[in-house]
C-alpha cells in the first residue's frame, strides 16, 4: 500500500484509487478462485483429514508469528521492516518518472500493474486463499 500512497501524492488521488482498487479486486478474485479449487480436493485423498482447514490454520499461525517477530525486530540502523518496505516503495515510484506525463489511462494501468505486482504473493493474498479454502 506504500506504492499506492506515494503515487496518490504524486498523481491524482482518484487515478491512484481506481488503479489500486482494480488491482486489489482482481487479486481478490484470483485468490478466492485458488482457494475454492484447493477446497474442492476430496478429503478421502488425505485419509479424512481436511487439508484445507489444516493448511489455513498453519498459514494463519505462521503469518501471526511472522508479523509479531517483524514488529519487535529492528536492525542495527534502527529501522524496522516497515521502514525498509517504505524505502523500497519510494525507489519503485521514483524509478517511474514517466508515469507523471502519461495519459490518464496509462497512469491507471501503471498503478494497477505496480500494486498488483507488489501485492501478488503477499500475506494478504495467501490469507485470502486460506480463508476461501477453509
């Protein structure tokens, strides 16, 4: 979401909202479809063990522990994981200077692509798959 916030500051907030909303909507649909496919696996294959529920519990436990460890983790420079993510997002936005002179449609497409690439495979994406599968 840092990418979307930085682009909203650089471009129109409405353009940034539309591009981000589109990317997150498409990602939500993809993750729900993947989760439903995973949910459709018959439990007889795993000797009656509900694999989708077990995977969801393991995923949420892992994400919870990872988020807590990141919250308490500060490197030797005094920066947290969120600070590093923000710096990476600033670099991505600064590298895309051409976006400010592009047409509105191209700006929406660029924001869509940046947000989609940043969020694909993220914890929220995997958590939505786990929720859909459970």
